[in-house]
C-alpha cells in the first residue's frame, strides 16, 4: 500500500513533464503584430444643461492646426465652429486654451474666442502648468460647472490629458470624437485615445464619447 502511495505522485510528475510545463504569459512585445483593435466604443447621445456646462476649445492654433502638420484638425474645424456657436447661443460657458509660448490671437479664425471668453495657457493638462495651478478648476467651480465638453488638438495631448484630469476632479466629461484630432495621417492616435478614455480605471465612469451632432444644449 505504501509503495502505491509513493508511485502516485511520481506518476503525476511524469504526466506534467510529458505535457510540458505551462508557458509563461507573453508580453505585448511578443504579441505586437497580432493585436487586433477592439470593437469601436459606443457613441452616446449627450444632452447637457448649458448653465452647468463648459466647452473647452483647446489649442486650435495656426501653428498646430494646419494642413501641413495636422490636416485632420483642419477637417474638424467646421463642426467645432458649429458646436461653439451652439454653446454661445444657449448660454454655456466657453473657455479657450493655448500653449504658454503662443498668444491666443493665433487661434484659427473660424473658431476664435469672442469678447471676454476666458483663456488658459498650459501644455497637455490644462489644469496645471509645471507645478502651478492654472486656475481652470477654480474657474469651473466658481461658475457652477459640473460638465465639460473637450474638443481640440492634439487628441493624444490636450484632449486625453485634460479630459482625464477633469474626470479625476469629479467633472462629467463629454468628448465628441469628431472634435479631436491627432498628428498627420496617423488615425491610430485618435483610435487609442477614444479607447483609453472609455476603458481607463476610474476615469471611464465619468467620460462619455459622442459626436458633435449628438450634443444637445
């Protein structure tokens, strides 16, 4: 009987060795060429209350939004202009951003600020500049804003990081995919930003992807 008990573990070990040990999980480096894009995220209708909504128009500057550098940005301008007009007509807050070394007067004319619409200067996250607060959060809080709509360029810069930062601060964030643009002809940039915003832990619960014509004030 004792002999049989000793033989059972030995038989199990032999079986494992015969079939080979489990192979270690591959890394993304190993699977890079075989990765397939997931299904596109759902675009949802986005009704908003203009009294508690701010439209952030980010970095639509002559230096960054032109046919040589970002032709997809130029293609997005007409729809963004319509969204800006609708926001203004309905009394929503419109806030512009630029880069620290570029004056806001260099915004592309079709979507340029009017009157005393606020302007924030920062890099990819419009809530901070270096180790300093840009005042954007206070501006939003003071106006009773609970929802922000983010449009502009670059998708993988200002849109991704400002949308994420707003969500982490508790704001509801609406991102119209046709209002964000990446560099050159690399459409994957916009695709991965859209996927990241709808799948990131914590953030995705606060972020809604949509189209400009699905936003209703």
